[in-house]
C-alpha cells in the first residue's frame, strides 16, 4: 500500500534510515568493546549498498540463475557487515580505533538527521497538497 502513495525515493530513504540506525548501534557496540581482546570492529559498507537501495547503480549486476553468487554488499533488508582486521601492532588483536568510531558515529548521526529533514520536507509538501484540495 505504501508504494501507491510514496515513490521509490521515499521508500528508499526509509530503508536508508533503517540502515543508519543499524550502523549507529553497531558503532556503539564497537565503542563498548574497545578493550575486548581479539574483537573486530564492524561496519556496514554504505557506498555500494546505497546505490542498490536507492536504485542509482547503473552498472548493477543481476542474478539470472540461483547458482550465481549474490552481491557482496547485501541488501537493505539484510546488509553485509564487514569486519576490520586488527593492525599488526595491536598486541591484543583488537581492531577498534576509538577516534575512527567517534567520527563514524558523528557522521552517521549527521546523515541520519539530514535524511530525516528531507523526509519531513517531502511529507510537508504532501500535506500542503492534501490541504489545498479541501
């Protein structure tokens, strides 16, 4: 039903918000495990995933047979999660860099906020159209 009222961009932006929320929780988990030995920091690789979610990937591959391999970046509903290997100098095998995670957390929050404002603006335009028809 929501596809009748909202276009693909609106639906895609909703999925992006879900992914950003997942990334925020994953980053918080990384920060919480800063001192855990052999813990590998995790993140969602957004670059390729967003292209497929928003339908802007002109060179996207499609599976023509079930025997073909699926794409490595996952889908918006089930994103691939990558782990960062620990650098050779990390004696405890932990790959969490607190600075990198704080930057990722701030960047993710900023992008989430921006997308939320965009969706709010689109919904206010829809409300304006509905109100003008009364």
